[in-house]
C-alpha cells in the first residue's frame, strides 16, 4: 500500500525508532520519515525518550520530501499549538541591589587606578618636553 504524500499535509504515523538526533516515524508499510529532535515539541528536548516511545502513534506534519533520495522530513510540534509565552518573573530587589553593590566596589578600584595611570602619563609627558 503506497500512498503519495505531500509537503504540508498532516498524517498519523507510528514511532519505529528513536535515535539521539530524532525519531523515525512510519507513515505506512513502505514509507517512513524523520522527526528531527528540534521538531519533537515546543521547547527544549534533552532526551527524546522522555517524550516519545517506540510504537506510539503520533500526528506529524510533512515538512519536505526529497524526491531524489526519498527522505521525508516530519514535525510533531507543527501539529500542536505553540504555548503562550509566560511572563518573566521579576527579579528580587535585594538580589539586584547586592549585585550592584559588589560591582561598584570593583569599579571604584578601577577608577582609582585609572586616575593613577593618568597622573603617571602626565608626568612622563612633562619630562619629555
């Protein structure tokens, strides 16, 4: 049973193998494609085994089909709605203040050194004249 697939269509397939770089999904008895690790789900995927299992049925979108090699690129995340971005948590005021105080100390030392270097430079200029 050979089916002609088109880029952009969404089909159901079965995960047949998991590799560190992605998962192979069988579209039918003859055709399978690769879901790259970056196309597994929205967000970061460290280990595909935490998200997919062999034998699991998944909906995939066909991203591209290389006619010459027959390779099919698939995406699971393209079939799912992207999560709404969550607002970033505001920093604690105390943490920011502590960081600022620590950094100011280092800059004060640099400011003093800079003044010392400028004075030495000016003295050398006077000696040369």
